[in-house]
C-alpha cells in the first residue's frame, strides 16, 4: 500500500494571530505542510498552476472576501477562516468580538459558500481541532471529486474510442449522456439526443421488445443486464443495432442505465442474403426445394384448419436437354431463368413457384376447391411454356410435362405430395410429353406394381431368371443370315415370359438398366462363341444398350473385359444405342463410342429417324450403321412420306459409308422396295420371330456352317411367303 501523501495548504491571512493559531492547530500533523501568502497574492497568481491541495482564506471584510472568492482562480477547495481579532464590516470599521459573532451568521456563510468557499470556520473554533478535521474533510471531498472527474473523463475517452456507441439513460429512459462509437455513424448528434426519450429512436415494430428489455433491466436491480437487437433511427434512416443494457443507477459516477450499441446492419444484411441463398435457387431466384417443402407443409396446415384443398404441380421441361446440349450451358441457364420468369407471370398472387432442381419446377396452388380449379391452372402453365422464349437472339420452344397431386383438408404430407406430383409428371412424359396428368388411384396402383417389379427384377438378375431370344438379321442380296439381335425376356415364376415393355421402363427409372445391359451383353457374347464352338457358325451378334450405359464412363472398359473373358471376336459384336442416348450427354456418349470402336466393336444407331439427331452428330461419331425404325418400314408402299424417309436414310448411310438395317419387315413388298433402294440388312417377322436358344440350335445343327440361306421357321404355319 503506498505511503500517505503530504497535503500542501496555502494560508492567506492578514493577521499573524490567526496564522499562529492555524500553525498551532496543525502542529504535529506531519501530513500537512502550510505555506503563507497574503490575500493580495491570491488575486495576482493563477492558482491552477501552483502545487497545493487546499486554500485557507482569512476574512477581512465579508464583501471583500466574497469578491476575492469570485475572482480566485483555483481548482482546489477553499476554506474561509474569520480573522481572530477583528472582522471588518462593509464600512471597513473594526468589529468587536460580539459583533464578529453576530457577523458570521448563516446568511453570511451561505453567501461565502455560493461564492466558492467549500467551508467556513468561525474564529472561536480555532484550537478545538475542528479546523484540522474540516481541512482533511475538504481535501478528501476534493480528491473524491477529482477521482470522479477522472473516471468520467476516462469513461468518455473509452466511449469515444470504442467500436460501440454509449448512451446513459436516467430511470425514466431519457438520454442524459451520449457518446457515439469511433466508427459508426451516430443516430443523431449528442445535442439532439440529450433530453429525449430513448423510445423516440426505436422503430415502431421493435418498441414492444425494447420496452420489455427496459422493464427487465430496471426490475433486475444493480448490474442487471439485457440484450436485444432493434432498429434505431439515424440521420440516414434506420440501422440494425445490437444493444446491451446495464443497470448502473447506483454507480456513483454513472447513475443511469448504460446502453452499449453496435451497428450490425451489414451483418444483418449478410445474414439475410445467406438465409435467402439457403432457401432460394441461385440461378432463378425462386424458392428452392427446401423452402418449397416448408411452404407446402404450411399450406397443408392451413388447409386442414379451413377445410380447403391444396395442389402441387410438378413441371419438367421437355426439350431442355436438347437446348443445353446443342446451344451450350449458358443458353440452358438463360432458358431456365426465362422459364422461371414466365411461370411467375402466369401464377396467381397466392401461388408459389419454385425450382426443384435441374429443369424441374414446382408450383404450390393453395386455397382452392379441388382438382376442378387446379387442372385449368396447370393447363395455363402448359400453354405458356409451349410458347417460344427469346434466348440469346433465338426463339426456343421447350414445352413441359406437368404432374398434379391434390390434398383435401391436409390429408397428405408435403413429401407425399411432391412424390405423387413427380410420378404424375413422369406419366405425362411417357404419354407423349407436353401433357398434364393427375396422380389418381390408377396411377398409384401402377406405381405399386412398378415397385414390385423393381424388387422382383433385382432378384431375377441375381437368380438367372432372365433369358435371351434372338431375331435373325438377314443380308438382303444373298438372303443369308448375317447375325442375330439379342432380345431380353424375363421368365417370371408367376406371370410367365415377360416382354421388355413390361419391365424395361422400371429398370430405366430405377437405374437397374445398367446392370441389365451388362448381363445382356455378356450373355449374348457367350452364346455367340458357343455357336461357333458347337456348330461352326460364325455370325454376328447385336445387343441394345441404354442411354445410361452409353454415357457411363466405365462401360467401354466393361465391354473390353467381356471380350477378353468370353473370347468373342470383337468384330462380330455390334452394340446398338438410340439417338436419345447420344443426345443426353453427347460428349460422354461420343467418348464411349470411340472407345468401343478402337476395340473393333461395331456401334449402330438404333431407331434412326425417331429422335433429333443432326448430320453434325452423324459425321462426328464413328458409327458403323443406321437402323431404320419399324414405324417408317410399316408405311413403305402405302405412305409416300415413309417411303421418302426410308430412301433418304439408305442414301445417307451409303454416303457416310455405313451399313443400313431395316427393322420390322413383315411383307414381301416391303422387302422388294428396300432391296430396290439398296438396303443392306433386314429383320422382322417376314423372316422370323425372335427365336429361343433351342430353336436356333436346331436350325444351326441342320445348316451348312459356311452359309445359311434363311427360311422362315413359320412357313409351315402360313406366316409370310418365306425366302429360301
């Protein structure tokens, strides 16, 4: 603990008696050091520059002393001592002791105190120890005041250099002190704030919370705190401010409620943007799948309370992949933005339009009577999306397939509605695109069947319940067999032999198609090798692969492994893929085709003419052949348009040095026309239906392995004319 400091006293009296009495009073008090001046010196000197702790001023006359006090320049306490022997009145005459006693009255003391005296000592009290006590008390008071002033200045300095603004409010919430932060803009200047109610600066919507926090911090007593974030008025508008209220009403310096405020407007804006990004699609600005799900949940809750219906529309763009792949990703993004804008234009004010992901959008339609009100809304969206959109100087038509799910009085979950609408949308696509389909009981039953088919198909692949049948491919000029196309069938334990149309759509939707493709390719290769081994028959084998396999980056490697494992000559293997498979992801499909061709495997384009292939695609891909779809072959000799398409396709294949195969040949006139146009290969019921392994074995066993002139196995039952 530091040693006590010596207190320096400045004594200004005229008479020596009073000076001696004062010295006697302080005798033995080592903490006091007295320096004597004349009263005149007090007026001549600037006491703020002298080193003293207290001034003892003797009274000459009351009026003169009052004037001295008023003119004195000091920050130290002043104690007035009435002279011991006399006190002069206003006329300057000496006063007797009785008159002296009468002169030092309460009004005189009050006048002296008002003029600047901190205390007044009457002459008769000298020697009683009162002076020493008064001096010490006055110095202590002054020191306490000095410390408070230093604390106040420290608090102001800290507030001035703080990142936070500081307000002090009295118990009524009125601003009594304000210091803005060193960085933030002030809500208003201190002079404008002082004396005003704090409530004046709080946004109307935040005043209830402010009042609650204020009441809590007052009721909580000393040092209680409250925190909240409100909008405070500034010279440039309202700003979000994070506030901390501390109850310092009992603090000797503060005596109020301290409010520390920090401007968090930028942080709140960042949080708002982040929250928006978390719930909205970055490309279109529409609600994303999470926000859509929440809004569907809320709509279902409202519909349950009010016994109303809710509809969910699942919208998928029909031609988006074509636009994205042919014109580039930037054009695809622009298309998605344009679609989002158009859908918002079509939507009612109460509807919610959101982007589910990819080229899928969702519309929430609430507060409706039922499907009779929702279906026309869905048709309105369908018509709007069938209209051209201006994208990068081009007018594009994408069209959309739309599925609808309905809920009456909140009888479904959001997840169920989105799933049902999605399923209805896929049904619309299967039915021809550009359609609107409703999820109903029939569709529910079909989905249940599909799920059962999916589970059983997985088992069928694992347990070997799949079988291959083979349809011969005939060389037109020689009528000899050039190969066989492997066609998968499912030998179902209950339903019997199932054709692909009953399970391939499920396989494609569930991803089982990849496993199914690989099973077919490997089984077909093994069977082809067996034909040569057992029958000496060297013919080609064709197998279809799906769009999923065409863009699978591992498929070519898999095919190479099959060739090595089975020992098949890769030149005898042809893999057929559709135009759809090429167009979904052209770059990846092209890479697969090139890798297969490098191995010597032929790749034909199946169902040519039914998709959207361009000549640029045909020129860039190392394809080996085109297969004319059966729909065009069926019209040969009957529809001029089909005849023109078939002839053009054959000529195109010849120009591109590709073989051309016509599928679905069932009549002799079809074969004759195809032969006259120079078609290379044909297949169809005119020659044979798909054959089982046993049927082919019987045919191969009775044939010259060097050449097989094909004759329909069904000639004996009157199918076609047959060719020998």
